C-alpha cells in the first residue's frame, strides 16, 4: 500500500509541477503568440502598401511614356527668358541714366541758387 501511496503522491506531484510550470510559462507563450499575430498582420499590411506603391509607380512610368515632346516649349521659354533679361538690362541702363541726370540737375540747381544768393548779397 505504501508503494501505491508513493506512486499516487508522485503522480500528483508531477501533475502539480506541470500545472505550475504551465501557469508560469503560459503568459509568456500567449504574449509571444499575440506579438507574432500582430507581426503577421503588420507584414500583410506592409505587403498591401508595397503592392499599392508598385501599382502607382507602374502608372507613373506609363504616364511618362505618354508625355508630349516639350522641347519646342522649352526653347520658347529660353528665348523669352533671354528677351526678358535684355529688357531688364535696358531698364537698368535707363534707370542709371535717369539717376545721373537727376544728380546733374540737382547740382545745377544748387549752383544756380548759390549764384542767385551771391548776386542778391
């Protein structure tokens, strides 16, 4: 009978040990399982985003093939830019000349004032 009690006690101890071990390890296993499921979901979302990006890039690549030849318009813009630069240079020269004339007029007016004031004294 004592060997039966010892065997029964040993089996119960093994079961309690197994249950204790499982109760300690189960939360960690469940946590890892949850994180793996979350990672799989994230990976699936990433795959969908990459697929969408790939589709968008394919559309952009196709659109670039269909662009009209813009060389003629670029040449026109370069010509217009050259003309605008020329006009700007002319305007700058005119402005410089006007400032020079204003300076000369101011000097002449000052000279005349001094002559008038000298003659009245």
